[in-house]
C-alpha cells in the first residue's frame, strides 16, 4: 500500500452502522467520550475506526472499517457533525488498555489489502449487471426510492459498497458482507441475499393473497 495506515486506532463501536470502504458516513457526535475521540483525531491524522458492537457487554465484531474525517462542523450546543470517508477494512488484533474515555485497538489490514487498490476491472461485469437489475426490483419492492441514474455514475466498487451499506438487511447479514475478503465475493453474497429477500417477500404476498 502507498498509504501508511495506523496500526493503533480509536474505535467507535456502533450497532447497526455498517461502514464500507469508498462510502461516506455522516455522524452526529454528542457523547463526551466520543467528542474527546473526535477532538483527538482532528488534532492528528483524522482516522477513526467504525465497528459494530454486539448485544452483550462491550464485545465488538472482529472486522470493521477505517475512516478519515474529511468534513466537520461544530454546533452551538457542543456537538460535532462529522463525515467519515471509508478507506479500508481492518481486523482486530487486540484491545489496548488506556486511560482515555474511548477505546483503542491494535489492528491489521492484511486480510483486506485490496481495499486500497480498487480498479474498474475488479468486478465481473455480468455479476454487476445482475446485481444492479435485481437490486432495482428488490429496492422498489421494499419501497426504497433510489436515483438509479445518479447511482450508475458511481464507480463499480462504489456501487457495490453503497448497495451493501443501504440495503435493508440485518446487522448479522451486513457484517457478513463486510467480512467478505474481496469485491467480487461481496457482490456475489449481496446478490444472493437480495434475490432471496425478493423472492421471500413475493412468497409472503402470495400466502396473504
């Protein structure tokens, strides 16, 4: 990788907010510990790791996504509004014991080193075509309005990660997508989930009728 990524990062554990590379995540920061985390990040390199928390205790999943603050705005009531730009996924090595209000982890990027080197030929064209076609039907079925013309202007990898991020699937299902080792695998698993979701919903409607 050309970029030197931090081996020690601050972590924002947030259940339900699955963050992918090459996507953007707006966050409204108001808790004291995370205000401090953002302040420290802004003083340094702007890196923050997003990861999903589990139901129990302070447990988090093994894989998250590193983001970089590219915009921030302070409000009159003390909040900080930030936008995180997704860089690459990481896996956790271990948690660092510190005296800070927020948590820090040692992480590595080896499992997802392709995240920093996406090109337009990374995804199989027939797979992307099928995924887009079935996504259109599924999102319409779910009543989710997507500007598909605008969406088509995104780069191939941005289309896939955006679909994964906004799709109406469970925490566990989105985490499964996040942990797929490469872009084609993300697209393949996402396509299977979308097709299953579409036809399951169709069957439910048939049963009602």
